[in-house]
């Protein structure tokens, strides 16, 4: 289980980095900070509204720093940093 949580904590921000890169290059409707907030709120809502009640059948996952809160923070950071990076690339 520990290995799974570590992989999740590494994979989640990498996936969101790629998704946000595509978003910022093609659409870029919102600034980096707002987009990072929207992305992390979407993931939080999905975890609280779908994953916890239907798959986990418990909200214990929100007690785990490594399993929940660290990935949320890293998703926010990777999206925000990607947005700043792409904004510097645009003329």
C-alpha cells in the first residue's frame, strides 16, 4: 500500500502537468493560479463525491497526508508552475 501511495503522489502531478500544459498551450482561458485552483478543486470534489463514497466506501482517505493531501498540493503546484512556464513562452 505504501508503494501505491508513493506512485500516486508522483504520478498525479506529472499527469496534471501534462494536462495543464495542453490546456495552457491550446486554450489558456484562465490564469495559472485560477486554473490550479480549479484543477485541484475538481480532483477534491471527485475524491469526495465519487471515490470515497463509492469505491473506498469510507472517507478515511482524507486522513492520509501521503495518499490525499500531498497529491492535492503537488497537483496544485504542478499546474500553477506549468501555467507560469507556458505564459513565459508565449510572445
